[in-house]
C-alpha cells in the first residue's frame, strides 16, 4: 500500500506553477518538489491545509491511496492472522 501525491496533476488543472504555489503557501521549492516527486515520507496537516486552501481543493484531490500487487499476495494471510488474534 502506498500513498501517492498528485500535486502535479492538480497544479496543471489549476494552471499554476510550483513556484507560484510555493510563494502563496510559504513552502520552499525544494520541499514542494519532494512532495511532487513522491519522495516525501510525511506531510504536516498544516501544510496539507495550506495547499488545499491555495489550490481550492480537498486533501483527496492531492493524495491517493494505491494498493500494490506485491503487497496483496502477502497481506491476506497477515490480515487474517491479525483479525483472529
């Protein structure tokens, strides 16, 4: 399971550059690039709130959860074991 950031798609839809978003939100271009490329391991709620405010969107418009096939093959047994305990 992985959370993917769709910031580039939302920016494209809003016709806004990463630099403009950074200026509006007060986040460095380097940190926005980390988010955009999917290299971020976490995001603060205050940052997510600021992004949503400036982009006029909901958190679900920026973040998406994807189920990876590799994890599906091993997760069923694990989930059943945990549920039974």
